[in-house]
């Protein structure tokens, strides 16, 4: 094809933009053509550029961006006003300085960030990769940036994949390639990728020159899990492929020596780059409130300017004749009073511009950076096991953490560990309780700390489960075990689902006996075998064999484990095997010896969901070891040692709609086609074949399932179906059609899947425990005491969810529990009405705290309806906890939005999985838990923590601190600006409203820039009202933030009034002192400025609640800087700012005792009211906050005592209490309720 | 007894404290120092963990009582000193605007009269301690008007002759007098106060002149650093001002301001310097002369005096007033009762506050907190 016609070129481009598909052909065929004639040329190259600027465009682009901010435009406006001669208040050159400083600072910051981006880009673009060259007929090493769509690339094991590549060849005999996508989604397990069907030829080397087809695929999109297309060969044959053939840029090839393919997306069009969205921008509640006050400041400024303008006009009118000090214009004419007043309005804006706290915005950004620094530095929020700190992904909502009223939490992985532990199972209606396993877990569940684990190891080795002859070797290896367990425990993120807690299952003896007596021939026991086979193969668990690839994986430079690998080489290599082999009995720290143990031992399971791994481990405990899995076959070793290899015909993957997955295999001996299915009971029980015989089994199993759910276990049902060859072939044909379809493929696939999954025979059910994370009950309790409503939204069934809710103290057994479960709207409405009437008998919403509500997904869908919404919300206000079960991700976010908008409250969502992303986005604050379910939740979140328990410190301590700090700082900033500006305004009454400043303009700039800028920023970052311990002990203190007590309109006005008073004092005491004397302007201004400086600084000193070294240094430093800079300025500045003349004035004043007397008196009078109010408030400690501050100053043991006594008085009804508690002095402590969390700890 | 009320915090802290102990347990085993695998672990320092030792002042009645008491006493002390200091200062003021027909300068207040002279007579019944300062005062004169203030050329005033030919625009419209550049330009210079005073003691019917000292009445820095005369041309200041015009309102050019003392001319004329230093407030006084010489070095003795005023400066048009002030000064400057009284009032207020606080303290004391 030759595209010489420009019109055709145009058309082609047009087509590309309109088409829904992209067509990629091999570049090799067109290599001889010129660049612009190649068919793939319109696709982007692989070089990435994330920089915003180029060196020559930096200044313009950056300035352009900066002037998009309102604040900078305001500044610019002021500067322009200053250049208009009739309006200027200052020397125009000087007025530019603040603007320049701010622009320069921001530009430097932007440039620095951009340089860092540039460096990363360059590093990335110059990474090596192997590209096929037609000239040399081989793969040549080039750079990532040289890669184009249509090129052929070879990827070696452990290399990072340079672009999105369609897999056409691998060195693996099965035509698969494994990739690790940790860089993309954080999932550390391996994912299997298959060569496009029909291209796999294991016997010959890959020859790109023979590739003639055209790859037709989707346009670039960001969905990591979906990709479809087909290869159209010359003979019009189409071969379909999906995401399972796509190697994603940024992932790492593992386990496969060589793989090769054609590049379909490159550079910015790759899925990983499209997923790379920038940081999020949110505006916090405090900032929203503040902005409305900024508008008040604007109004105030206009008011002041108007007074100035009118005052000037009136003043001009008072003169009958023109005095010498009126300056006519160039023509000798005098401007009319009205016009002069009009000009004066703008001059006043320039003079009083500081009233609009532009510097506040810059300061807030700095303060938030500092706050984020301290949050991420908190060692209590550091998770040793994952070696992760808390991540603050949004920099500008730290203070929202202090105002949360509703917490919406996911259950699995958030409240619970998402470490699945096999607990019990039922086979054909017979329950096996696994009591031994329960004992083992009980020991472990005490704690996860290493000390306890040694204990377990010791018990474990003495356990009768292990034959005597193995005890010796076990004992020898105890030490290695200890260290091994430690390694495992500390690094679960790298080695998903492999802690001994999950991998070791102690078999049930009864079940073992049944199995021992069983053989394949017998009818009933055949079910047992089927059950375990289903456990072992009905999953997508990948078996990774030799530890070699793991070693390599560990050696990734970015991996923190490198160090450890060096330190503990021998122990480490033994680790994988010991995990797997414990039940085989032979454990040794020596890798040489391990090699000799059974081959099957050397396996490591990688699964996408922890449930599956738990089931495979459980099957292994009974001797059904999943030994190998390839796309085509799966091998299981039976207890007898015999290896069974099933041919895998198809895998019907799990999806949320069906809630089940199936594996179609051909039995090696009987050649029967068997489908094993596992799934939620609701998804299987209705699809059973129902001969009369089965009814009993079903009934029993259902009972046991309900029991499991009541015990808080996750339940799964297992079933099988035997297909005839004919049935399978018919289905298979349909399936193939569905796969190659490009329209509605999803729907067709779903239809075929559902078609097959029916007429099941029930095999059994399993109960898997999802263990609560540590300190979850305490955390929820603390949040509750802090006045936060906790909602749990889960996809689990109500029984399981309610049980978890009880065990994590979300619900109490004394609570009144309402259930909303309705099939239609009318019923839903009446239930709602009933409940509402009932709760109203319990009093107003604030008092009723013993009510819980359970609602399921279907009913939730009904109440979301417009007319029921408000009733539901009304009911929820009365409930202290709400549990939503079986909800979809979308419903989760709808609930959050409903509560947030209807109640107008601050919400926080916390979750760990992809299903929580919507909810996390919907809430005011989204918190992600970096767990095992990948990184999607973290990517969507504002804050990412590693454990749920961290939430209490994050909210109660950091949230409280950040909120108080920032709100105090904002109030102070408003105060400071008005206090200073009002001085200038006062002077206008004595200079004919002519816009004169009695303070040198440079000093005024310095005042904001140097003298009074650092202390409030430090105040906003470091001030500490209460210690972390007190805040954690008394969560009630959090309520002050919820009610926005730190920053209210009233607080704002009080601060403004105080500022007004103080500036009047600062002006009029010097005024009356120097009245009628021969003082000149700047000499008059110096004591005013100095007194004002001290007033403003000492005002802050009164507000600072804890003085650390930093506080002292900065406060004293500011004073020092003030004197040094003004002295130096007055000494040097003979002519800096003509015609003003500040020369030697400060020195002159500092030689005059009156200067000091004036300053001292002024500062004392200005601060007296605030000081007295503080002293009086501190005396009777009216608020709980002040009371806590008093307690906080006591020595720790004494403090504990006080808080305990206070709790004993107030705890029973603490969450409803907002008034002031009487310090527990003489009254007797009320007897504690038996299950109060504080009662047992008193002993 | 358990140390903490909430397990997590105790748990964390214990963990930190026991850190070394735990490592010790594992030292015997294979466990190496695990710093290597905790690369992200935050530094456990008092600063990063926000546990710097802090002073947490908490204002309450008990604490502020001594403070108020001390401040009150100190302030009262200062107030008394200031009050007494101010009391000892003698001031004699006389308005000579001549608005009323019975005032001596009524005749001269007519703007059309040129070279008018009037005199005020006064009697001292008490010795006026020296050194005595003679001020002239103006009311409703806004030297601090913004445009008036900038209406001068700094470079010209620092003797830069380049600006003699092209004065700065800031002087507008007082730049050129019929095309000739004005030096010193601008409204500030143009409006210079030009009344002059002579003081006589009336001794037995004769006028005994009281010597008035015009040296050192301006700021040292103005005289020595900020203001400079242009370099002399042929030893003559007048030649240096060649090609320039005098300000419109001036009777004489700058180099002839003081005919008695050639060194007190041009921009270095002290009266000019005093005038050019802008007053902060519209009612101000400016130092005119000091009485430090001859028989009057110790002050003005009891007797009758006559102040002869050459009345030139018009103020009535804009509602201004002119006055003459005789005053001596103390360490705290001129007479001003305000500061002393203010200190006394605030000091007393502090004492009262300390009493109030005492009552509050007795009522609401927090038994253990204040110890």
C-alpha cells in the first residue's frame, strides 16, 4: 500500500479517529518505506514524556499556568493599579516584589518537579530491549524509545516489558508466559499469558518475518483487565485473542526464558500509562468555610476602601481655598473631589491589599506539606510486616480527617485480614468439624507476634499429628523454623497467602479415616474423592515450581528484600519448601537436603484470591496435592502417591454476577468429562439436580452452611456435573463462536457459561475463616466513642456479616437489631414506617445508640428510590451502626453519596479491594488499605494505610491535630492581616485619606514575608493541643472537630474584633504619645510597627499550646530577624525607596527610651483582654478539651488515673455526652458494666 | 495495673520500648538485625514522632496572679516616673495666626500684606530652665499627604547636578518655572515655612536680644548623609545653582537662604532640612531654634519678653493655625502627660485584675493541676 495521495492520508487519519479498532501490521514488511509512508506511523512511539515544560517554553507556560490562579490575578491587578499614576500608593517597582517572590517560588518548585520527571523519563526511555531487525535477521538490543507499534520484541525472563505486546511466541513448551503485575496493580501473584491461538509452535524458533497478518484490536484504553481483538491473516481467517495474550508494559516477565510478540500499544497509549492519572485535588471542608470568609474579607476591604474614598472626597471639600500641600496635575489643574475620591478607592485597595490573605494560601500549602510529613513519619502507622508507611495521596485534605462523622467500611480485607484459613467442611451432608485445626488456630490467634509463634512451634512439634520418627528432625529444625516463620510473617506481601496460619491445615481425623477406607470404585466415597479433587483443581491457583524464579524476583533492585536475601541465603532458599512440606514431615534448613525430598514438595502456590489458596492447602493436607497446572492440564497427586493428570477443557472464570466458577476436565482414567464448580450457596443450591435422594444431602448441607455463616465463616459450595461427549462438543462449538465474536462477546460468553452450569450434583461445602485484623474491635469502639457512626458495607451474606459485626463490636448483643429485608417497594415502605415508629420511642437520634440496622442489597436498591430515601436516612440517623450486606460496588458508593448529601456530613470510606473503589471515590475522605487484593483501592484513595487499626490514630490523633492546627492557623492569619491593615487604615484619618503609609513599604513587605510568616506556619505544623495518648484514651475529644469547633463563623468574627481592638491600641497609644510633637512620619510608624509586631507575635505565643525547642527557636528567631533586618535596612537604605527616607530611623528610635515605653504599654494593653479571657477559661476549664489539657500536663501514671476515673463516671453514656464533665473528685465511681472494655483493663 | 487505657497505644509504645529486648532474643538464633528489610521504617526520633519535650503553659487564674501583680507594680512605677518627669517640663505656647482682631498679628493675617511684622509679648514669672527650645507649630497642615510627600526629587537633594537640569517627574507640577528647572523642585520644598522669629528680653524698656542657635536643629543623618549640596563651581554655591530657578513661593533662591552663615545654605540649610522631614500628623511643631548661648544658656530668667515675628506664611486660607512654642525637654522628650497617666491606669488595672483572679482562683481552683 502506498499513501501518496494527501487526501487519502487525511482520510486514513480520519478513519483511525472514527474507527473503534486499531489495525497493526508488521513493520518489517514496510521497513524499506520512508517513515511517513509506513502504515503504523500514526501510532505513538514508545518514548514517554511526562514533563510539562521544555527548557525554552518553561517561563511562558509556567507563568500562564500560574496566572490561572485567582490569587495571582489579584496580585497582578494590584500591581497594574500601582502603575497607574493617579492611583499608585507605592513606588511601582516595589509593588511587584511580592508577586515576583510568589511566582518565583512556585516556578522553582514546578521546575524542580519537572526536572525530576524528566530524569525518570530519560531513564525509562533508555532502558534496553530487544527489537527484531530485518537487516540482521535477529533481535538487536536497542532502547525503549526506539520501539514502535508493529515492531517485534523479545522479552527475557525477569525483564520489564517495554510496551503492550501481543504474545506470539514463548519458549515455554505449553505456550504460556508468566508476568508479575506488581508495578501496575500491586498484585504480586503471577499471571499467566497465552500465545495467541494458532501461533504457538514450540518446535521452531520465532520468525517475525513470516508474520503476515494484521492485528485488529481495540483503541487504547485504560482497562487493565480487558482487551480483545483478532488477527486477520492473508487468507481472511480470523483468530481471536483476549487480555490473556497481552503483555502489559511495566509488568515483569517471570518463569519464561523467552517470549516474543508484536507491539500493539506503545508509549503513552499503553494501558499502564493510561492508568497513570495525576494526583487528586480535593478541597477540604475547612477550606470551603475559609473561602467564604475570604469573601467576607473582600467585602471588608471594599468597605474600608469606600470609607477611604468617601473620606477623601469629604476632606477635600472642607477646604475653602487650596492649601500648599494639594498637588495639582501637570496642567496645574486640581482634580474634583468626586474624581479624587474615585481614584482614592483604588489607591486604598493597593494600600490595604494585605487584608486579602493571599499569603494564607501559600502558607496553607506549606503547612499541609508539613502535616503530611509528620503523618507519614508516624511510626505507629508503619506496618513492619509489609514495610509500608501510611501514604498520603491527597495533600490537601489532612484536616478533613479531624471532622469525620460517618465511616463506611468494607468488611473483607478491611476489618478482616483477608487471610483465609480453612476451618471446616461438610461432604455430602456430613460435617467434619476439624477440631484439631481449631486448636492449632486458637494458639495462633492469641497473637501474631513472633514470641507466641515459637510457642506454637513447640506445641506443634509435640503434637500427635506428626509421627514420632519425624519429631526429631522437627526439633532440629526448630530454630530454622523460627527464623523462617519470622521471614514469612514479616513479608507476606511478597509471598502472598503463605503464612503458616493459612498453609498448615491440621486434618480432621474422622475425615482422614473415611478417606483411608475409600477407593475410587465405591459409590459414596467417590464423592469424597471428588470433593477433594474439586478443592484441588477447581481454581486458578498457579503452581510455581523451583524457588529459582522467586530468587530472581527477590533480586529486583527495588525490592527491599535484597538485603535479607544476602543475609540469610540458606534459610531463605529452604523457606518455600518448608511452607509446603510441613505435612510431608521433612523439614530441613539445608537446601541440599531439601532437593532430595519428594518432588511434589517443591511447589509454591500463587493464587489470585486467598480463598482458593486456603482450599488448595486444605486439599493438600489430605494428600491431594495440586502438583502442576498448565492451561491444558492439571495434575494432582493422590494420597497414594499416584499422579492424576486431568486434561483441562475449559475454565469458566469467576464473576460477580454468577458468583461461581467451573473447571471442565477430562478424567484421565474414565475419560469422562467432568465439570467441577464452586461458588456461593445461593449460586449453586438452586441449580442442583434434584432426585429425591439428593434432597436430604442438600438440606443437611444448607443447615451446615447456615451454621458456618453464623460462626462468621465464609462459605463455598462444591458441586460437579458429568457431561457426555456429545453435550460437550455441542457446547464447545457455541463457546468457540462466542470467543471469536467481537460484538457482544461478553454477553455471549456469559450465556454459554450459564447454559452449562446447571444440573449439579452437590459434593460438599467448606467454611473458611476470614480472621479479624488485630485491634479491630478496639478501633471501632474508639471511633464510636468519638461520635463517629460506623457503617459496614459488604458483599457477604447477612449471617456472616452480622457475626463479624458482633465480633468486632460493631453490634452489641444488647442492641436492638432491625432488619430491612423486603421484596418490593410497598413492603419496604411499611417496614420502614414500622421501624421508624419504633425507634422514635427510643428518643431523639442523639440518644438512641442501642439500635443497629441490617439491610441487604436488594432492599437497599428499593430504599434508594426517591420517595423512600428520606425515610431510610431518617431511620439511619437513629441507628448507631448499619450493616449493608450483599451490596454491589455501585450500591456502596450510592449509600455513601446518599448519606453525605442527605445528612450533609463528613464521610470517610475505607476499603481494600477493587470493589471499594467507587465508595472510596464517593466519600469526602477515601482510605485504602494496602492489602492483598491489589492496589486499586489504594490508587483511588486519599490516604493508604496498611491496617484497619491505624484508622484510630489517623483520625483521633492526626485528624484532630491537623484540624486544630490548621483552623487555628487560618483564624490567626485572618487576625494578623486585619490587625496590620487596620493600622494603615487608622492613619488615613490623620492624613486626609490620602493613602499615605506611615510604615516604609519595604518594611511592610518584610513584615509579611519574613517577620510574621514563619511562626504561624510552624504553629500550623507543630502545635499540639493534646498528647496522642490522651486523644486516644479519650476519643470523645474528637467531637470538637466534628462540630467544627475549631473554626466557626463566630471564631472568625471574634478574631476579627480582637484584631480591630488590638490595631486600635497599636495605633492610638503611639498617636496620643506623639501627638503635637515634631515627630516625622516614619519615626511615628516605627513604634507602631514594632508594637504591632510584638502584639501579633505574642498573640500567637498565647495561642501556642505546647512549646518545643522548635517553637522557641522560631519565635525568638522572628524577633531577632525583626530587629536585625529593620536595623540593617535603616542603616543601608539611604536611597532604596526614594523619595521615602527610612534612613537611620530605627537606630534613632532605639536610642529613645520612650520608644520602649510606648511599645511595652501598647503590647500590654493590646493583649490584656485575650490574656484575661484565656486565664479565666483555663481556670474553670469549662470545656472537656481544656479539662483534658489540664490532665494532659500531669505525669503519665497520674494522668491514667484521672482519665480512668473520668471514664468510669462517663463511659456508660459517653457517646451521648457533649456537656462538660465534672472532674471526678469526690464522687464515687459508678460500678462498671461487665463487658465494658475498660473494666478488664483496670486489673 | 495496666499502663494504658487503650490497648493500641500501649501496644505500640511497649513495642518500641521492648525493641532491643526482642532483638536480644533472636540474637542467639539466625535472626540478624532486620534493619535491612524495614527500609521504609520512619525514624523513631522525638521530632518525627512529635514527642519533643514541650512546655505546655496553661493559663489559669492561679498562674496569672503573680504576673498581674508584678506587671501592675512595675507599670505604676514607670507611670509615676513618667508623670513626674512630664510635670517638670515647662511649656509656653502662643497662637499667632491672628484670627481675632485683638490678637497682635491680626494685621498681618491679611494675605495681601507683604513683609509684615508683629510681636507677641509675654512675661515669665518663673525661671524657664534651659536649654529652651523654640518651635513653630502648624495645624491642619497635611505634610503627610501622600502626593505632597512624594513631591520632591531625592537625587536633586543629594546634590546630583544631572537632576538640576531634568528634575524627576515626581516633582510635577513644580518642575519648571517658565521653562527653567526648579531646584529644589516639588511641592514639599515650595511650601517651606518662611516665618522668622526674634526673641528679646525686655530689660528696662530696652530690647535685649536672646541669641537663637540654629545649629544642630536638624537630624544628624539628614545634614551629614542624606542631603548634599551640589559641588561648588569656582568656589561658589550660587554658581552651582546656575541655570535653575528658585521655587515659586520662595523669596530667595536656595543658596541665599541664610545670608548670615554661608555654610547654612543650599540644601544644607537646617531650616530647610527640618521642613523637608515630613511631620507624621497634621498638627505638628518643628524645631526652630535653641536657646543655648550667652546669658540664656541656663534658661530664660524671670522677666518680660517680646517675640518678633516676620509674618509671611499663609495658613488661614485652608483653616490652618500657626503657633510658637517655647519648651524645655527631659529624657522623655517634650511635655506629654498621656504616657504617664496611661501607665498608671493600666498598672492599676493589672492590680485590680490580680484581685479578680484571686477571687476566681479561690472559686474554681483545680486542686492538683496547678501544683
